[in-house]
C-alpha cells in the first residue's frame, strides 16, 4: 500500500532527478550531527573536569549529573501528573 502511494505521488523521473541532491544532503546532515555530538555537554564537561582531577569516579559523576539535568525534570514532573489521569 505504501509503495502504491509513493508511485502515485512521485514519478520515477522525479525520484531519479532528486536522488543525487537528496543523497548529498543526507550525508551532510549525518556529518553535521556527528560533529555536534563532539561538543555535547556530556563530552566537554568530563573532559574539563579531567584537567583538574584524575579520579574516574568524579569524572563519571559529572557525566551522570549533566544527563540527569536533562532527563530529571521530564521524569519527575510527568510521573506525578500521570498518576492522576484516568485510565482509558
């Protein structure tokens, strides 16, 4: 069914015409996202702390705290709110 919808919406000529452009854009997007991961706080903060101490436990805690700062508000606020919702 999906194949039929694609065939109706796009002709083979249109797909071939845009194939090179789409491939280049997809490769560039992957490269950009891969480089952004290198400057993520989960990478930079432990690296920064490693200049001050060689204790691996402290370096690991920094990585966990930075991740918890992102996930904890979502987990804690949604859990309490969801418990009061009626089950459907």
